[in-house]
C-alpha cells in the first residue's frame, strides 16, 4: 500500500477543510449514551483549529436510507462537540446536507470556526457514491481529511467520492493510528504473532482466517465459530451453532495451518447449557465438558477453564496479539469467563495488543480492560477487511505522499 498523506502534510491555515468523522454514536431519547467516537475525533479537529483552519465536519448516523428521519439527526452531536471543544459548533440543519443553511454557515466562517453538516445518509446518493453529491460536498471545501476508519471500507460520497474534487486529501490522526497499528501488526509484526478470532460465524471471517494463516505464528479460534471447526474434525457438538456449508473450508484451513507451520488452537473444553439464555443476561445452568464430547441435547456457549488457561498462556508468550470476536456469550455473567480470561491475559502481557473493533471492543471496554490495550480499533467491518489484507477504499482514495 502506498504511504498516504496525513493531516500534518497539508497546509491548512485559512483553508476550508472538510473532515469526514465517524459520529455514528448511540442515542437514546435524544441523549448520546456512548461518546467514544466523538472523543476519538477530537485530536484531528483540535489540530486543525490550532492551525486556524475553517473546519467543516461531516458524518453518517445509522441507516436512514436517504430519508431525513429526525432520530438520525446529528444535532445532539453538535451540542456535545461544542462542550468538548469549548467553543460553538454551528449545526447546519439541512435535509439535503449541502443546502442553504450549510452554504450560509460555511460562507460566514472565520479561521478557527467549526460547522457540522447534517447526516450524510439523508442523501440517497451517499451510499451509491454518486458524483453529484460528492461535488456538492467538495464545493464547500478546499481540502479533505478522512478520519472515519469505521466507514473506510465503504466507497461512499463522503469517504471516497469527495476526494476526487478537492485540491488535496489526507488521513486524520485516528485513521493514521488505525493504519499503523493494524498494518504493522499484520504486515510487520514483532513475533511471536498471535491472532485470536471469535464471534458467531465462520462465514463472517473466511478471508480473515485464510490471510492470517499466512501471517501469524498462532491462530486461536473460539466463540461460536469454533464448533464448525470441531464438527469438521468429526466431533459431536450437540445443538451448538454450526455452519454446515463451511465444514470443508474448515478442514482446508486446518490442513493449511499444518502446511504453513502455524499453530491453530481450538477449545479443549466447553461450557454448555440446554439452550441459549433468554434474555441474554438471564441466570443459566451450565456444565463443563471436553470439547470432543458435547452432549447431544446441549450447546456450547463459552470456552472452559482448561481452554482459558491454554489461550491465556499463548497470549502471555506473544509479542503481538490481535483479537477480533468474543470467546462466548460475554453479555451473560455466567458465560463471560472465557472472554474475561483472554482480555485479562492481554492486559497483563507486555506485547502490542490490538482489539479489532466490534463485539471484542465492546467486551474489553465493558469488562474494564480497555485502558490496558495498546490499541482498540474504532471499526468492526473495516478492521476485519484490513485483517483480510484488503486495501480499504476510504484509505486508497487519499492523496499519496
């Protein structure tokens, strides 16, 4: 991948800089319930303000599918940003995003001012990367900075299209940090390099597994996807989650690991229950059995104590660890032990530790280990595609150094 310009490579003073952020934050009754993504955007915004740029922010929120639905308005984000920055962030309330309010707000900007545009997905052209909307966005700015790693795997107007119609484009600090940590981990890791994959379905991580088997020293597989690997080896998995269409794939991956000299670890014991907890955090009766002998009428829902020790020891001996996907139903206190064991081992090691977004990021933060990690990615889907070795469109569109 070619090295891309970062925000510090641009001459931004006095310039109108359009910054694509990821403000896709959860909102309940008009109140932002998790401001992690807002906080992650602040370093780039603050740098531009220090350089006396005119800062124009844009982002999507949710999936309004081209309709100006009030529940997806970015108005609450403007309020929170104003508080975080200690200065007024002008919210341009235009259903068409680049409308009269936006144009007037940008025209009135002084150096060091901030304007936030309305949800880019209010425009149906956004997700189709239609040139007309890309040009509309570009008409407001001289320069473009993409700092939305969580949307970097989407070729949308505000992540890719707009870059073609401005003088220069660059990665923001968050994007550059993501590229450095994930890129170095996968392409130039300090070894031993251990990858941990969990979550529900093998199908979600087909290409990730194949790519990591050419990069990692050890690949650990837990979570629901482990049962398809176990069944592929001929073991009974009871009523556990399984992807029967991927059994041959799992056999191929087991063979590829052996061929490449990669240690592929699967659970050796499993915490089982008669059914999935309903609600998800309900009390539940469990038994622990060998992973090769799951009862016919029970399902595996977490890794057992022997597996926790096995996986933790592998993490403690690593120099680089990448983790994507929980080891079990971590939302349930009874079934969180496996995910906690992996998180605890990562917190205790002196290795570079990278959490690949999504459920694993939520798990680490929920369980209180977030501050102990080297890097927690802000992009679930983007992180996965990066681990697959894909050149993300939102990064590829930036100006080369």
